[in-house]
C-alpha cells in the first residue's frame, strides 16, 4: 500500500496519509515520500493551498511509527525534519482531521494554518508516558500556538483532549460530522485558493514572524509595499468595481 497519496486539482494540492490499519503512523519511507512532495510543491506557483488529511474513519495520524522508533529506523530528529519543512512551506495549509491524532500527528496538525476536525475526535501526545522528550522545535510549536499552559497539559501531563477541549484551546478551528468533512474541507481550501497569492504569502509569513523572536516590521512593510505595487491589487480593485470575481496571477 502506498503510504502517501498525492494529487492536485487546479490550485489545490491534496496529501493523504494512507495506512489506516496502522493509524496512519509515519515510517521512515513515509516521511521521505512526504518530504519529496513538499520539495515538488516549493516550485509550483500554480498551487495555492495544501490540504492534508488521513485515510480511514478512526485516526488522522498517530505520529512516528513506534515500531520503527524501537528498531532505530525512525527518530525524533527525522520526524522533526518533516514537521519543520511542513510548517515552513510558504503556502496556506489546511488539515482535514478525519479522526483522532496522537503524538506527532497532533503536531502535523499544528504545522497547518487551518484545522477542521470531526466530532468525537481526540488528541493525545504520549511521549512522557513512554519516557521520550518531545523534539525542541515541536515543543516551541506547541507553546507558540496553544500557549504554555495547554502545551504542558498535552506534553508534560500527557492529557487526553476531547473535541470540545480542542476547540476551546484553539487547536481546532472548525468541527463537522465525519460524512461532511471532505466536502467542507474542499470548500474551505477552494475559498482560500481564490485569495490573492502575494498577499496571502506575505500575511502568512508576517503572522509566523509575529509570534517568534525575529519580528521585523521593516521586512513586513516591504512585503506590504510589494503587494501594493502588484498587478494583483489592481485586478482585485477592478474586479470589485465590476462586481465580479478577481483572477489573481500572483504578480
């Protein structure tokens, strides 16, 4: 079975974790395949959104394969390579979480900008139950996104969060019924894909800078000026005046 399914439809790329019998756990081969798809996406200006989901009805992703962690084939460092690359991909990323998330699967969701889940899903990061220390960049991602209190509950206390807790914590942005997930995620991705690419990428990068130690207002102002001088802005204003949908070209 192919561990990762990848496809594109117009401006939307879809990546599906495809080992439901293993709760979509990531093996070394799966990580390397995932990274290859991210490499390809880096050079595709026509792709405007990446949608990440999982196969099956139970689990979005259970993180790194524990079996391969025991054998040494998989490591926290290798998994961190994947999550760092996914988080840094300069595209809007939408996680359509088809089931519960465990361990690194929770972080894969965090690496995405938008998260929609299904009712009844839960999240658990069991590293402390096993004696593992979660990788440093992942810890930083949990704290920056969810705050230190929620991060400690997930990482240190290894608490099991239900759907309502995930919503209140800001981990999930939307929740839907399982049978509606694909359609709602596709509609959300399609909506995001209609936004002006230069402005989207500028503001994605600015939001990430804003929660880190390297805030640079001059850099963000430069991105703003590039958007202000773009043909896309002129197209957006013209389309609004003509009461039609804009056709952005990313320039």
